[in-house]
């Protein structure tokens, strides 16, 4: 079949830049190049053993069948307990939907809430998939910019100015992918104050990096009384428990939204896999020591990478307070030409580093921030040291 048989929907959609970069890095490596991939945001740690053991036991105990669409009661109860314990959020079982990753939770929301032309305010830099998922639901992403000079955070005033009578949702992640920035209590309170005045606006608060927060106690915007009934809190197991391949995420939402998402999921994928859910329920209530060990390792690596990148001419870096990314502004190098290769933007810069330094990173444009690049430091320290060295060498050649 020719490409013209494809739907307008898929033709309009951009491929995920993170996944595309990871694919290109794998291809170069398969051709025999020594490629360092800092492109895909995924912990390099294995899932903690006690969680894997719980999944094996669940398999042996016969958890091999369909589950209720919004998730096993046991897992939803563990999620309610977690929300109360860690976030001081009150949800009951009917407000929780477990999905095949937080990515699906966000897709469920887009498809269940948006009508053609509804506006969604997206705080940039933003996680790549928000943009296309919103468009898939017929929504119009309204991107609000912030740069390194703002510590990559958008102000409540800017949000207030952007709200129109078509605004339905605001979406952001904190700790943020790709910047690692964490919105403070006061910043979240100010955003909640704005949303409070606009009764038709709901917030999607993506807190998937909650457990990778180096400085402060995590704050959920849903704890502010005025927006608690208009906030959907997203979380998942991929980052904090190193369970990317298990595909398990969840939301806590007003009941009418949770029910709509479950209806959507019931037609698409049904409930997430049974034995994984059993292990996930166990993970939420078991010892958090392995998560804390991972966080400590990420912190050490952050400092190592930041200290290295700060030495590279033309790199402006902030101090990310969470997640496992750094997002330097490299726009000082745009406009340079080397060996006939013109670096006009972040995609060219990423391509240059991939081809010349064999380091895969992701262009900032994918996250709504053209001047920047994203590096994931979820890799071994030696690998990170080598990557920074290679990047520096390649950049010095640019002059
Ligand atoms: N939100 C953010 C901010 C992310 O970085 C990711 C990572 N892919 C996701 C959601 C989706 O995570 P998953 O589908 O693996 O739960
Ligand atoms: N969240 C990760 C990233 O940003 C995983 C890849 C993806 O799902 O896009 O790289």
C-alpha cells in the first residue's frame, strides 16, 4: 500500500524524538561505531529484585488473566495509600485508573477530555509526547516558553495571560523532563491561584519523577484546596522503580474523569498486565531503599555532568533539582559551519554530536525549547565522563 493510504491523523503526527534518537544511536552502534546514547530517558538500573520476585510469585499464583479495566483493586488501593502517604492527596478506588504506562494515562485524558479546537496550555520545556498526544485528541497545544534564565519554569502570570475561554487543560511535569527543574511550593501555589479563577480549566500534573527529587519534599499541586477537584495527578513505576519495560502508570482524578478514561481504555487495551500489577502494588508498600540508592547515584552523576558541561564554551547550564536530565542552552553555537556542515539549530547540533562525537542526545526543539539540547545522565559514571569529554572535543572544533 502506498503512503497515501495512511490517515491524515498519522501523517500529521511527528515521531517521538526521544525514541527516534535512541533508534539512530542503536543503528550506528550496530554498524560498529562506539556510540554513547544519552538520548532515552530511562534508568540504567535493573528493577529491584524484591519487585521482580513479587511478579514471579504472582505468575505462579495464577495472575495471568484479564484484570478490571482501571486496575486490580489491590493495586488501586495501594495507589490510594501512596497518594495519601506521600502526597497528602485523598482519592478513593473509583478515582484511580492504572494504564500501560503514564504515557497511556495522558493519552486517555486527551482522548476523553478534548474536543476539536480545545486549547491546552503546555509549560515549556515539555516532555515530547504531550504535544502530539494533545493534537491526536483534537486539541491545540498553547506552548508557554521559559529558558535557562527562568530556571526553565513558567510563571503563574504568564499562565494567566494565556488562558482563554477555549482553555481546557494545563499540563506540565515537575520534576520536569527535560529540564530537571522542580516547581517550588510557592510557584505551584501561585499557579493554583490562577487556575482557581478559571473554573473550566483542569490541571494535568505529571509527577512521574517524584522520587528523583534531590532537594525538596515533593509537592503535588492537587493538595491546594482550590484546585483539588480540578487536578489530575499522573504517576507511574518507570522512573522511581526502574520499571520502564513493565509499562505501568496511573492517574488519580476526579471520578467523572477517571470513569471516562476507563471507558476509553476499555476499548483500546483493557486492564494492564495482571502479574505486573501485583508486583507494582507490592512495590508501593515495600522498602524504598533501592529507590533511594538510585536517587543518590543520580545526584552524584548530575554533579559530575554539570561540572563537566560548565567547562564547555558556549554551554549555559542551570542546576536541575530532579529527574535525570540536563538541558544546556547551546544556542551560542548556532550559525557555525564545520566541514561544510552548518549548525543552524538544536537538531543540527544533535546530529553533529551524533556523527562527530558519537554521542546521542535529543534536540531541544522536541521539547519546545530550540536553543537547548537534552542529555540523560542515567548512565554509568565512566560513560558520562567519556561522553562529556567527547562533546567538549567536538564543540571545541567549532571554535
Ligand atoms: N511523563 C514524563 C514526564 C516522562 O518523562 C515519561 C517517560 N517516558 C512519561 C510520562 C511516560 O512514562 P511511562 O509511559 O513509561 O510510564
Ligand atoms: N520519558 C523518556 C524520555 O523522555 C522515555 C522515552 C519516551 O517514552 O519518550 O526519553
